C-alpha cells in the first residue's frame, strides 16, 4: 500500500531516486557522425587518464607521424599518448587543458604538416581473427593503443581487462546509456558502428571469461538499439543481450546502471568486480576492437558539439588534441556569448576558454548561452527533503549540507559523504536553489586536506618519538658504561694486585672478573645466538661502525628489492594497483576533480574508503607510510622496510604495504642496536637485530 | 570564477510550494466560514496581515532582503494557520499578539526561515492558549443565526466575553469530554450533539474540506504521505484500541479523525517541513508520535484538542528521530531496498 505513495521519482524500478531531464539530443540525420576537418595543430596533454602521467618520448622540433607513440609511462595504471596528426613537435610545455581545476598541465603541441601521414608499419600487427589472440597479448595491445574509458572517466582499459586470477566475472555490461542531456556521441556510435561494438563486446567477454554480456540502453535511443540488434543477429556470438531501460538520470553512472540492469548493488567499499561484473563504455569497446583488429591506436574520438549557443550542433569524429575553438568554428560558431562546458550539463565542468583541446575523455562540448549571473535567489534550506527522494546513492543530502556548512566534516563522513557521486540531482530539485554539490565538494576537499596534514604530523611525531627513544637508549648505554666502570674500579680497589684494564671492554685478567665476563657472554650467547652475541662481545667502535654501514647497505638492498620485486612478478596488476593506491593517497586532493561515476573512480574510492571509514586515519597513515618508505630507503624509515622485504616479495603487494606500515608504526628500541647486525641477508639482519636488542635489554638486568 | 556542476538552470520554488499550500487551504477556509460566518475570514485576515507585518519589520531589523523573503510565502502561511486555529471572531488583539509572537519569537529569533525548531504557528497558538484560556476556548454556536453587531463588537475588542452569552457552544471534542467526565457514556454524550454525516455538525464537513486540500497537495507532491498517514494512523490506532476496549468510555476513530483540528493538523500543520523530521522513515515516526500524543492529550489531558501540543512535543524529538532513521546508502547493509 505504501508503495503506491512512493511513486513518482523514487518508486520506479532500478536505482533509487534520479530525475527525468529534458533530452535535447541529436537524433537521426542531425546526429550522424561527421569527420571534423584536420586541425592545424593539436595539443596532447601528457595525462589524459586516471593514473600516473606519461613522459614525453619526443623532443621539440622532432617530426612525428600519425599514430606514433609520443608519450608513455612505466606505471601500470597509465595510458600512452599517440600523435593524432603528422607534423612537427613545436612545444612541450604547460598548456591550458580541460580540467575541472582550470590549471595548466604539461602537453605536447604538434603543428600539422597537412600530410596526415601514418606510421609505415603499425606498432603491432592488425589481426584478421582477434579471437585467436590470447588475453595477455590483447591486454598488451590495448595498453599500447593508449585506450582509456571513453565514457568520461578515462580509466586505462587494459587494467579493466585484467580482473586478476582470483576474480570471477559473470557479466560484462556495456554502458550505452547517455543519461545526461545533450550528449549523443555514444548513441551515434552504436547506430553507425554497431558491428564494431558487438565484435568488441564479444572479444572482451572472452578475455574476461564472462558468461553473459548485457548492453544497457535508454529508451531515448531506439535507432541505436535497432542497429545493435541487427548486428547481433548478423554475427553469431550468442550471449549478448540488449536491455532497454526507461530514460532516467543518472542511469549512466556505473553503480546505477548495474542496479538498473541486474538489481544488484556494488558493495560500498567494493568494485563491480566484487559482484562479478565489469562495465565498459560502448565507445571504449568499439575502440578496443579497432585497436586489435585494425591496429589503430586511440587518436580520435566522437564528440558531441551541442547546446543552445552553437549554430550547427552535430556529432563529430575528432582527432585528439584538436582545440575546441576549431570544432566550434566548424559547427558554424557561437550564436551568442557562450559558456563552454565539457561533458554534460549535470556533471560536466566549465571551460575557461575554447583554446583547450579535446582529450580522450571529452564526450561533449556543451555550448550554453552565457547569462548575467542571476541575483542571489538562494533561500535557506527548508528541510523539505526533495533531495532525499532523488538521491541515487540514497543519502541524506539535506543533512550532509548542514554538516558541510557547519564544517562538521566528521559528521558528514558518518553520513557517507564519500558515497556521493556528485550527480547534482539534489541541487537540481532544491526549491531553495542551494548549490548543494559545491558544499559536498568543499567538504571532501577539506577532509582530504586535513588527512594530508595529519599524515604529515604523524610522520613528524614518529620521527620525534624515534629520536626520543634513540636518546634514551644512548643514555642507557652511557649509564651502563659508567656502571661497569664503577664495578671495575671497585674490583680494582678490592684486588689492588690485579693489572689495570680498560673498564669499557673486558674487565681484567682477574679471575673473578673473567668468570663474570664469561658468564655474561654465555648468557648473551644463549639468548641471542651467533650474530647477537658476537655483537655484544664486540665493543670496538670501528668494527661497530663497519657493521652499521653494512647493515644499512643490507637494508637499502632489501628496500630496493621490496620495491622492485612485485613489479617484476607475473601478477603485475596487484602491484600496480597497490602502487597507484599509495600514490593516490599521497595526492588525494586531486581526486575531488575526478569524475566520480567513473569506473576508475570506484577503485579510487575504494582506496579512499580505506582512508575514511572506521579506522580512517590509521589506514591512510599506513598507506602514506608505505608510499614514503618505498620511495626513501634511507634513514629511520628504512628500518621498517627490511622486515617487510619478504612480504613484499610475495605476490600480494597490498599485504606488503600493510606489513610495511605496521612495521613502521612501531619504530622499536631495537633500532638502537642496528649497528650490530652484520649479515647481508635482510631477513636474517632483521631477526638478528631483534635478537641483539633483546640481548641488550636483558643484559643490564 | 567558473561555476561547478550542475549547470542546468534551477528555479527557486519555495514560494511555489507555499503558494500551493495556500491554495489547498481554500476549501477548508470556505467550508469553515460557511458554518461559522465571517469570523473565520476576519481571523485569517488579521492574523495573516500581522504575520506579514511582523515578518517585514523583523527582516528590516535583521537587514535581510525584503522582497526575497516576503515572497517566499512562509510568513503568510504561519498567519493563515494561526488564524484558522484560533476560535472565529477572536478579538483583534488576540490575533495580533499571537501572530507577532509566532513570527518574532517562533521564527526570527531562531534565525528566520529554515532555522526554527518549532512550528511558529503552533508556538503562537499555545502561548495564546495558556495566556488567554477563556478567549481561546470560546466558540460561537454554528447552528444559531449570526448576531453580527455583538460579534463584531467582540472582535473589535469593544466588549468582553460576557457579552457573548447565548451565542457560544462547546465544540464536539469539548462536549464529549465534559459529558464523559460526568459519568455519561459516549453514546449519551453524542446524542446531545447536533448530528452530522460522519461525526458531528459542522466539524466533520470542515475536516473533510481540509482533507480534500491535503489530498490535492499529496497528489501534486507538495507534501509527502508519511506525516499525514503517520498522524492519522497513530491517532486512529489509539482511538481504535481504546474503543475496542470500552466503547462506552472512548469515542471511536471517526470522532477523532473528523473533529477539531485533526485534518488541518495532519495535512497542513504537521507537514511544515522546517520543523518536521526530514528522513523518509523519520517522518512516519514523527507523524505517529503526533497522532498518539493528540489522542493521549485529548483523552487524558486537560485540553479538548491537542494538535498544537502534540506538534510542539514532536518538534522537540526531531533531531533524535532524524539521527536514528538514516537512509540505507547504496551498496551498504542488507541487500535490496
């Protein structure tokens, strides 16, 4: 009975909340894909994806050909960049790039020679029958083609083709839903290149070992659905099913799409992979097919140029790096003073100028008409709760707003602030016109910032504590030395006949003293076995220094191996993910800008989650430390790397990071006895150290 | 400075919500004045006028944008609701005092629109009820011919309560309560009441008219179902249980639903979003709480009607309710929905 009254926005099938927005899509002839003219110059940012930025492989003045690799990275989560035209590299410098932050970023600028000359032979061969290739080769080629998720998230595709040995993928979902108004590049692609989409889907399904493949479409793209059905009928791949769902924003969000198609929810701190699902955008899938079948790297994409401020809205096949201004000119120019948005009106970001280039993630250039900033129409929140009804993450936006406004960030986190996907539904329905999403972004940024500072403070505190302990240990040693000296003197007084001896080392030739020394050495040996007892018997400063140097060297080696090992293993994924996570935590602030619906963002948020939930600080610190220690193998922090060495050697790099972090958390008094360790083997060194320390502790008593 | 997403134009619609509430009140006001005469209209006009004036003065004093806030309509609604809650033909000073108190102390001293923990209209009502109990429980007899000269003299404050002798009558709620306290049964008490189609003369029609407006607001999603259904459910549940236990001592469900301010309270007063619970589940509990409190105070308390007290008491509980009724975040906890 109550369900009856729940209708309207929240009672529909699929995901909670959401909005029905006016479509403004390009249909039929208006939406056909037209090639954009070749640009005079392209600006190719080094980082067009989620993950590590690439390094330029070309120099200013060098001539490059279309499809030539011009930037790459050693990092696993990264995508290389290819020249999208032939011409001359004229600049490698910070340029205006499309990014929510509006900051400039490194980019390679190529001036066209108007020849559009391709590579004589592609980097990898075109394949008549891509289905015959093994998964490893496919992933390798997908990576080399520079492929990233083309739906807007730009997560490197090769990573998503590698679910890992333990994962069990049941369902591949192709995201053909463009829930944002105005955007129709995917619909156009499905309509005109349905065969590439279907073939790519089958290829990916086989790589992942998924049983079924669902293609999600909204009912506002019937032509695309028809084209896909026809392509499926012509090909004999079987298990590919088209699911048309009612149009509702933000159905194109990965989590919402999964819920709409399968009824399942991705666990809060998990990935779709955790419930056996992998989602790829249809554009990505077609690009993967082209890369494998025809050996085409990612040098162009389809971009919708649309909006009330453009004269001839259309879908264009655009070379990456083409300045937006050239597209605008090709589309007949602006009708009025424009306001440019990259992406859709709900989640896109405003562009500062039309000089920025089209990048891999650019699905739409939305040309709004600039309007005078309206008078402040914002009213106080009247707690009406409309935002609660439309929230696809089923949060309490209104309460989040109050907490964010009050800077009660801990409370905001309790209300699952980080589950907010910033879809903007709440702000759209708010009767008081409150810019809710901006408050959430603000709160997230503040929390990232606070965590960063806390991490810094923790490191400083650890250093301080470590120093304190070292000083105490030194004081203890001095005290011990004095005590021995006193004892020696006492004995000297008692037996004046005895020969004088160095108080610091062996007591004397005196029989009693010799017996004591022998007993002590015996005890030490019993407790600490070889190296430790040797150490305790080695009072000589020079040899101690040598031992110290050796131990440090051993630790450096251990640290290096700890760093390099996992990357060299067959299971590179885990290592790469671990590294990316660590790196990401280190630069957490950048994340606020990233597209949260993105599949990559899910992974990212998983990392965040670890740093924000129940024991958020500890997790974050642990990660930061892991990252830091991996980077610097000297000084105090290197201490922890040695014991972690064996763990890092295992294939599970995450475990290694945790182990490192744990080790780092207790910089124990053992470190005081560091110099005594002698063995080059890091493990043995660590054990020896511990034992030596124990011996040292027990001796004075 | 670049604005961040979403970029679609958004219109502020608080005033539209408030306007709809005003429209939804019209059938109730018309029906009410059909039975009780012009006193209802004068009540409403004086209270609403005072509310708007007080709002204006407070906004000026607090240096807030006048037009934006006056047009949001919230002050108007506070005035309307207060005017409708106070017995018709009330002396002007009573309305002026109540409405200014509601706006100044109930709303602006807490920070204005959106910040008041209590329903301002009910706060004003309760202050009047405690300060002027006699005036606040004098209801003209809707069955008699209007004696306009005497009533207008009373409204203008020229004569006191004593001049209204013979024009007044107890409300059904009051009547039944009094009769029950005299060891009469419910049936006996009801027999001495003027009959109506559902419960009793005039009041069941008035409640039906407010119910109509409320259903219209439900239909166009101005309000949500949880609070009214919770309230009527809580009230009905209590009334039903006690009625089943002893029908002689406890009037039934219809008597409670269609008497006094039940429907006005369920659809117009308890649904004030600012002072109500905001979570979907919380709203049900909030409504239930009000319904149960209305029943308890009506049956066992010292007042014949209890909507104002029940609403204010539950306003106090709102932070608690909100805290314990969070939504289930996507991907967390028990499986589906």
